[in-house]
C-alpha cells in the first residue's frame, strides 16, 4: 500500500471520530438546548450538533445530512405541544418515529 493511501485512510478515520451521532433540528432554540443538555447529562459520550442560525426545517435537515450524523432529532411546534421528539434515521432512510423523552433515553442507550 502506498504512503499516499495510508495518509488518506488515516485522515478518513480521524474525520469519522468527529462526526456527530445526532443533529438537532428545531425552530425553538431553547427547547433544543434543553434537550441536548439532558441527552449529554445522561450520555456524556454522545456527540450532538445543532443549528444555531436561522433556517427552515428543510435547510436544517440538509445540514444534518451533510454533518454526517446518523440521526436527526426534530423538535417542531407539534412535537413541543405533544412533549415528544421525532427521530429520523438519516442513513438508512427508515421511517421517522416520535418518542417521549423516556423512549428517547432507551433509544440512545441502544445506539451508544
């Protein structure tokens, strides 16, 4: 194997270490920050990234996909009213599911 290829493989491995596990998509920054802190308190090893600027849900989901995160955690107006979080698998293209905070905790346990 050539030296250039080894360097590329090492760079790829290093990049993967910094990819977020979850990307938070929300139109309510306060609710998103509270959720990210709760998740980090329960699971300190997970990496959560979130959009701190403006943007529609569509724009934020595109950013989530580009971030390399496997899952998007979505908190919209309807989720906030129902006290749930929608989880969307960005890599498998599976259906998204709404979960309570307790269900999300169980889901995170399986993922970590």
